[in-house]
């Protein structure tokens, strides 16, 4: 889900003050990648089965050791025989690899050490659009992945405040986590400034009470900034008021704050931070953008940077949207991206920092290599 969020300039501000910028979160000893041209030569139309390995092996058949005699075995969605190279963050000799094929939009990423059992964190599949075809396809993907109903999500829009409590009755039920995404203001009126002064608290209290009446006692509420206002400080103040009102009426509610990782923009994302102790989950939109994977993980405002940001503020991490970009044939066939996300999610989960992930895949991408990789890896 796209959101009006803003890239942070916190590191630049720290440098001006003579401070060292925050080190990216590194859940494994080394972040590495292999050239994209090696990946494009791999036939992933029919993914190889996961190989049986010793307990120390990775989830896709790799064996990874951190000593000088380390061994790497190529998994089903990586280039066989490729030699991992240090990531740009670890070595200046590692130049960014340029995209070499229209069918691959990211560089591959070597496997990490993790359990061979199915993912232990909560997972879900979200439709790319609210229509019968895409909703049915999302249900099919979940079934093909032998997925329990861990996460159910719904986007809510409301034209006026009186519509908000009624939306609670339509919220999904029966999952471990119910994620409700909605703007801080209705479509028709209201302002972030007024919200930040607490003028709409009664409306949000009524919404929380309606959720409780619908037996949704512990929802995850993702409150986004309205598209009509691009004021990060006002949004942060508004978010605090919403969180206080909701938790006052529904103490078990969880507050989520979502950013699109690596997004450039005119505003500072950290300026929109509502405050430590207010946000429970920092969620990332990590759709396949086609960029260099090492930069996406280790770069400024990359995936690891946001994990560090959340951890230092007492919050957990979620990936609220990831998967092939709708309408892109290249992204639909980008199996390395799926493998990369799989490995990264495992690493964050091993640090007990990951709450859930939501995979998105359009029905037109069902036959692509990315879809095949997801069904093979996430079981």
C-alpha cells in the first residue's frame, strides 16, 4: 500500500552535530550478493526441490559457516557455482552490480543460516485490489503455501466521522492478527492540526468501542497520513492523539506506523515519528522496486536501518506489503527478490524482532518465477 511518507535526513543531521550515524541493523555476520548476470542464467521456471541438509543448513539447502573455510551451496532460486562477494557496506571493492536482464530486477543474495522448518512468525497474503478475482487469488496463494490464517488485513476508507464505527463491523475475524489500515482523517473534512489538538478523540474512542463490540479486542491499527496534508510534525501529533484515544478504550490494541523503505521525498520521515512508547510496530512497504539488493538492505533508510530504528525505540518490525510489483513482467519473474526477502525475514525473526509479513501477488503474476519461488520457500 502506497503511503504519503517521507525519507529521513536524520543521518545528515547527526553528522552536522558531530555524531556518528546509526549503524544499520545486521542480523547476520555478513550481507553479500552475487552478480545479476549469474542469476539470469539460472532456469527457475521449474524450481528445484529443497535439498535435505543437516540441522545447520539454510532453509533452501545451503550450508553456511562463518569461518575462513565457509561453504555455500546454491539454492533453487540462486546461481549455481556463483562466488559471493562482500556487500558495498562491507568492502569498497564491491561495486554495485548493474541490472543486466529485463527479466531480473534485483541482484541475488546468498543464503543465510536458519532453520529448515516452516517460518515461525505470523504470515498472510493480501490481495492487490479489493475485487473478487484478486481476493480469490490471495486465498489460493495462502492455500498453496499451506498457510494458517495468521494475518488478516483490511483497508478502511471513510467519508465522514460517522462512518468510522460502522467500518468496525466489516473487519475480518478469526486470524491471529487483524491489521486494519485507515487514514487519520475522513475523506471529506478535518485537519491534522485539529486532530493533534485532540478534537477528534471521541470519534476514535467510538471506533475502538465498536471494535470491542465486534469482538476484535486486539487489532493492529495502521494509521496513515492523509494524502491531502503533507505535514509530518502535524501528523505525528495527530497520531499520538489517536493512539491515546484508541488505547484508552481498547487497551489491547496495537499501534502500527508504516514507511516505504528507501523512499526519497521532500520531508524527513523521522519528523513524522509519533514518539517512543506510542508506536508498537514499525511496518515496511517493501515491494520489488528493482534496485540493488545490498543497497535495499544495508543502505540509508534500507530494511536494516529501519529495524535498528524500531529496536532503539522499543518497537517491533512488520512487513506490511512485499511481493512483485503489479503489472511488471520483470518483477513477476524475479525469483531472486523472493529468495532475498525470505532470507532477510528469517534473520529478523531470529532476533525476535518480526511480528508478521504480508505477501501481495496479483493474479496475472501467478505463473511467474517469483510466484513459484514463494510457494516453494514459504511452506
